[in-house]
C-alpha cells in the first residue's frame, strides 16, 4: 500500500539530556532506522502539539518514552483517547515500548511495573504460532533478538488482543489488536550504539554492578529481525510518500 501522506511518528517525550547529546532523540532514531526513502512527520504531544485527524494519516508509530503510562499525564491519556479514535477508523498503528503499553492500556489492558523489575539489553523474543499471512510477522523465525529497556510492562492485554511474542522476562512482547494495529515492547528502531549508550546511562543512574554492565554491553550485536518489523510496517503502509512530507 502506497500513500502520499508521510508516516507519522508520535514522539512521547525526550530522552535525558546526556543521551540527547550522545545519540539524539527518538525522531532521529526513527529517521536513521527508516532511511531517506521513508520521510516522517513528527508530532510531540508532550509539548502540546496537536495530534492529526485520522484522514490525514497513512500510518502511525508511537514511540518509547522515559515517562510511565501509569502516571496518567494529561498529554499521555489524551494520546490514548486518540489511539481509540484511530482504531475506530482503522488507521495502521505500531506501538513501541511506551507506545506498546499505551495502546494496550487505551484499549482496555493492564499496565504496571513488572514484578521482576526492569528488562534491559539484547534479549531473545519467541514468536507464537500464527498464520503466515501476517503482514509484519508472517515469515519470522521462531525466535529472534531485540533491544529492550523498560520498567513497566503490559501485565494483561486488552480483551480480544492476540499475544504473538514473549521473552523470558515478559510474556507480552508482541501484541496484535486488529489487522492494522500491532505493538511491541522492544525497540526495532534502536542501533547497537543507541542500546549501548542507554545501558551506560542506566548503569550510572542505578549503580549497576560493573560485571553486569560489561555483560550487557558485550551481548550487543545485530538485531535484523527486530528491525524488520519497523521496516515492514513502513513498507506495507507508508512507503513512497510525496515530496511534501514534513521532517520532524
């Protein structure tokens, strides 16, 4: 499916300043991951920017955040209400990390702190059996590696949602809500450099043992299947945009 409307990235906050200095922000990460053939429009609701109407959109990605869904910040809850409107209008949606949790909460699921604590680093995600016609996951292997960093999780998916992936830590890594809407707990937009810098940031902030930090950094390699989810979403719904696409 090709559209003249750019892919919309809903940026749900800024990273801490020290990370912005070294690796930029979410808008830059998505632009790098998608490349010049897929220009994006970026909206930042946490700054009061207006979320577009459904008819203006080809497809939407909701980013990660350093906020928590359960804090119910007004801009976040308003974005959740907007998600419900997009679902009613069958706008293609991909939620990532915070976006994954926000979509699940907005559609009736439960989100909260994981009882076993945060999940960070390169981890294995196992795929549930599914029809081979799934536009994003149809030809995926039984398992693949992905980059993760999160404190909260989807504790219970919304009614009617289908869980398509899990990790040893989190049983709700991939959730499909409709033929057009999917969310993932991991970060398909991350590069190894982004993951490494976030590990270092969290190690410093939380006094992580040196050996644990070293093991997490050593474990970083390529995550091509994870990256494919974002690429396939863009290709299937929003690739080939017109020249008037707006960069964030």
